[in-house]
């Protein structure tokens, strides 16, 4: 009988899993203990083994896809067994099915409820409401500059459009007669709905006016139809051309020239009275620059600056990145954070580290010393080692410190269990081992669970001070900055000292200000006098 394999819960915070890689495909034989797939959780990528034997009949999640915990991951049974009742009528994918998926599917016929656009007469252009800002969803016609029946030339001001940010002039890109206003003055309409119709005088456009008609009439790609229009009011062409120190150019063309880095003085205008319009900028080639009159003696030659336009790219979020975003957002918005900062003299800690590292086969870092001192301080201040649980506060019996480690996908927090009972060398070896495996996605889920307090150290990057977001369900997180050599006052004298800043982010529901301050005082005592850790 076929067995349904569901998406496993591989960590206590996991709500969905992503199939990073399938090790078996439909039709393969599967033995108990065989690796079926690699599952990416919110914390790591883990191998998922089969607990049953048989043939892989169905794959519920494609490679690279994600699914909720307990949803169907795979079905294993006898070869040829009917599993339609287990998949809701779905059958195992075969080569023919995959081939059909890859073929272009015919478009569904238009529903009877949908309005069918009328055929647009020859020579008629349908103008749609432009998207004049990246957040604009609809536009309001603040003023019409042309009425129905008026002659319209390319570059003429049609209307003033009010967006969510400003009122902008909107120019015509076509020649003809304004046959229809799709939006009355003072009215609003969604982006890409019909704004106006321009064409030969006397043309009947009463049946034209749906967004589909606008699409049919477009000779240019839809992307160009939604192109941003001008942001500045157009100046009369005659006034522009008569001025000796100004270039006759439409506002839209001017903005396009600025975006493309085109020197408008080198563009030959094709509009009325030599005015530069949109198509002149679109078709501009440096070799087509118009002749420039010889400059007066001593005048500096203008040099056109050409900019290479950058290209936006996208990177799909990994499962780890999605969970980081979700967890940190929940923490920041649910836990009332406050921050305490203290500066510590690290001179004695530096000397103590030198002494310890002089011993055979021993090498510890300042981070190891901070972890050890923090664990001992938590033993003296158990309230900081607690968690908020809605109607109660849970005081954790063990001290398990999570150490934030940067990985290519974001951040993971491996946990040192019973840190207060570990020696310097044990802490050092554990941190190095888990940090190395974290970067290779080799950590197990149980190695990232059960933290009661967290530490984030950016000192190695030269960061002097910063604040962190609490790693739930912890009630505090310690941020460690760099050790800085600077002048300090010691015994009434200014001397060179080594200082380090610590920042403690606390959940005010659990840790009061005085409690957090006392914890930092104890931690400072341990770091400024390392021998006290041995008492």
C-alpha cells in the first residue's frame, strides 16, 4: 500500500520547507535510509531520509519549490499502483505531461461577461492614462488644455494630470483632432484606462473606449505606452525658438535627455520650428549631432557627458532569508526594545589573553572571552536569561548562548549549550567548528535551537557600536563593537588605553532598565578584571 510522505518539521520554528534538491525521481526504487531530498528549513539545509521502501510514485513539491509543514512531499508504493485517491486526482508526472506543460497553451476564450473592444478605425490613436510616478495607480485630470474638436499637434499640451505626488503637464505624441475625452476635468481614472482619443476629423469613435481598444490601437509596445510623461510645463514653441540662449525642446524630451545623458545642444530637432521632441532623443546618435556655431574666442568648449545606464536585477529570496525577515520583523514589532550602552577598558583583558595564548596548544579570541564572561554574568542575573510567554515569564535553567554567524544567505545563530560550564578552549573550539559548518550549511537543526541569550559581534569589521534586534524567544541580545586604542583618563592622567563598547538590547516586558544596567555592570567587572572569572 502506498505511503504518503509529508513535509517534515525539522526545527521548532519551521512552518514550511523548501526542496533544495531531489536525490530520487519518479520511478526510482527507494530503500529505507536512502536520501530522498535535501530540505532547506529556516535555519539550515538537511538531508531527508526515507523510512519506507518501494517506488517513488509521486513528487508533491518540485525542486526549488516550497511547501507548508505536513503537506504532501512524496508518495512511495508499489510500481504501477493507483494513487489518484491520495493526490486528489493527480497522477505521477511523466514525460508526456512535462512535454505538454512546456508547450504554449491556447488562450482562453473571452468570457461572455467581458466587454469586447470595438475595432479602432484607421488613423485613430487611443491615449491612455500615463503612469507618471512609480507609486501612481490612478490620475486626476486637473485641467484640459484641448477640447473635443480642437486640432492637436505632436508636442501640444493636452492636459494637466494630478498624480499622487504632483501636477504634471501631459503632451500629445500624435497629430490629429481631439475626438473624445475619456475623463472629464476634475475626474480621476486608473492608470492605462482611456484618457483621450485622437484621429481624423469626423471619425466615429463612439464605440471605442475600453482598455482593450487602447491595446489594439497601440503600434508601440505596451511598455512605451506606460512611459513617464513630462514633469515641467511646456513653454510656447515660438518663445523657445526666439530665445538665443535656450534650446527649443519639449519637457518630455528634456527629461529623457537628462536620463540618457544626451547633450541637447547636439540634437537636431524635427518638431515645429526645429523643436526637439521625444522621437529625436529616442533616435539620437552621437554622429548625428547638429552643427554648432563657432564659439567666441576664449570660450570653453562644451563636452557632452555620456552615462552608461545601470540595469536592475533581482535575486529570489532563499528560505533562510524569508525566515530571517519574518522572525526579525515579528521580534521588532512585538517586543518593546530598549538599549543600554557601556564602554569597557580592555587593557587587562588584552594582557590576560596574551598569557592564555602563551600556553601550549591554546588560542582564544576576545569573542571567546566575552562569551565566557557573559555566561557567568547571566548566572548572577537570571532575569536576563528569561523569556516572555504571554501570561508568564519563563526563567531558563540552562544558559545557552547563541552566537550570530554571517552566511551568504543572511544570518544563523548556532547555540553553545551550558556555556557557563564550558572552558575557554571548549568555547573557542565549538565556535570555530559551528561557524565553519554554518557557512557550508552543515549545521543540524538541534544545534540552532534552545538559545536563552544571544551575542552579535561586528568588532572584526571595525564597527565601534551598533544595536541588534532581539533573537526571539530571548529577552536580550548583546552587541559587541571593536577594541579601539584612544586617550583615556587613568588615575587623573591622560594615557593611551584600549576600549570596547557594548550595547544591550532588552525586551522591556521581561528585563527592566535597572536589571539590564546591573547585568552590564557585572559584565564590565568581569572583562576589566578577567581574574574574577576564576573565582
